[in-house]
C-alpha cells in the first residue's frame, strides 16, 4: 500500500496487495486518512498520525454540562477529517459557533470560513449565492460573481438551515458534492471546488427523508459526522 499527500489531505491506496489493504477494519482501494486511523496490510498494523505544531490539540469550546463537554473535546480530532459534518439542534444552540470551531481546528484554518443562511434566499438567489453567476444570466446580474463554493476555496463552507432548500435545489447541491464542481448561472463551464462543507438545521432531517421532503442520498452525503447539539437548558 502507499500513502500519498493530496493538497491538505493524505490518501491511502491499495497497490494490488494479495491480502488486501484495510482501513479501520474495512477493505479499501482508496480512502482519505484521518489521525488515529488503523491501517492493516498483510500481517502489519499501523496507526496513522500527522504532526503539525500549529494545529490545535485542545478544543476551543467547553461546557458546564459534563456530557456535552466531553463531546466538545473531540472537536480537534473531528475537525481534521475532510468529510462533511451535519449539525443538528434547536435554533440558538450555537451551531455556527461550533462550525467556526471546527474550521479553526482543521487543516483548512488558513482558508476562509464562508457562511450562507439557506432559509433567507429564494430559489434563484440561493443558486447564485452558492454557485455564482455570469453577467446577464438574470435580471440584475450586471457583472460576473463568484459563488460561496468558489469564495470558500481552501476553507470551509457553512450551509445553515439546509433543511429549508427545495427538492429541485437539493438535486443540484447533491451533484456539486458528488462531482466537486459548480457551474455558475448562465455559464457553460464547470469550475472545480475545494471546500469542506458543514451543514446545519433545526429540523429533523431523518423524518423529512422518510416523508420524501429531503433526498436520502443528499442526507447521507452531508451526514458523514452528525452532531446533535443539546438545547441550552440541558447544558446547565
């Protein structure tokens, strides 16, 4: 097997090992690595670790509630994963603060942190806000404009109130996450993106998936690491 560095991340590749390459007990051909991952090739087992003295090893957040405080202490480890995080919980519980902490502790901390409130935008505006547009693509588009996905290049994109987007836009967002590219409104060219997505909602997405209001494939794409934030009264 071989470990390669790609931009900010490390990738484990199987080199046709007869006995296979295993990551955390699962046989893989290629996978992103996170600190603490267990790699097994043949009879050899190793633990993957990286060292960067600039990375935070202590969580920037804490809580008086012992259970919630223990979860907050896992922020530095979770932050270094390249995969999306889904923050769930009532309004006012600090989802954006937690998203910013994940960005600060991540390998992308030198990049921008861009936040978009999906519930505050119409169908046309949210597509322009996230994907960008070219001059003349709609009334009022007087110049080319980068969207949030491109503006957050090398950093983190925080999609707040993701449960409010329409089924039509859910399909467009899913394609962007799958292909890692966006096409601005009115453009004929696709643009590669390089962001870590953190989404948040106060709604129960599992119930929305069951009722057909939210795409299951988009939900599982966003919920690699779901975090349930407790209400404020439960933290005392």
